[in-house]
């Protein structure tokens, strides 16, 4: 198998991008990009560090980010499994991308920029939920905002409403496989929802 090794060879296969795909890029929040992003309760956070890349979902029960100013977004880091993969990357290499999704829309809005991490109490307090604060807040300086082509979401039938999860292994089963039965299993799965509810915020 041969692999492409030059940008020229790559571009020869695809041709020139259309004007709309280039002209849709903004360098800060605009009224319509703001409306779109503030409707999103779910985004994917991609980061990069010495060990490689990381991509993790971030969700909330309202807008997943807050706008600090037209060039800056704030994303709370609610406690999860404490691996801290994304946060370790951000501390060492601030390059990030956010991909915002809204159920029912096949469009995706992307933000590329640089991020820093803060434990500032005043900023954390802006995200207070049920008396709890996020452990930290990711502050993203926007480099560019643009909408992603809808074709991938359409191909996948993302919002068709179909439940395609039948037969998937549970997380308890995967954990048991990875640890030769020392962790996970049915007990892990049975107690997970209760554990998650306790630490949602």
C-alpha cells in the first residue's frame, strides 16, 4: 500500500475548496455563530500533548460553554474519572479544537484556538450547579470558528432516533476483559448509574 506524502498529491486528488467553505470562517463570535454555540449542550474537546492526541465529550444541561468576550469561551471541567488526559495536554500544549453539536441538526460548528486552565473561584462560581462547582475551567482563546459540512452526520443518520446499541458490550464487560476480571463485571454496571448521579455536578 502506498501512502500520500505530499500536500500537492493530496490536493490533486480533491481539487480546490469551494468559496463558501473558506468564507464561512470567523475569527471571533458573531451573532449567528453565538446563537448556534449557545444552543449546544454537547461538544467534543480535542487536545494535543507530548503523548499524542486526546478527544473527549463535554456536556451540560444548558449551554456547554459561556462566552467571556467575543474572542473567549469558558468550558467547565466537571469531575469525571480523574484521568485528566485533556487537562494535562492543555497545561503543556494549549492547542485545542471544540466541535459543537445540537440534536436534530446535521451541521456542526467548530472552534479552533488555544486554551489555558484556571481554578479561579469567581469563574468557577459562574457554573455553579446544585451547590457544586467545576474543579477547573478551560478558557479558550478563539482562533477561528466555522461550520462543518453536514454530509458525515447525514451519512451516519445521527439523529434518526434509531437505537443501535443492542449487543454492545457494557463498560463493566470491557473493564473485566482489560483487567482479567479484577475490575468491572456485572456489579460495576449495576452500580454505575447511581455513582454517576452522585457525581454529575
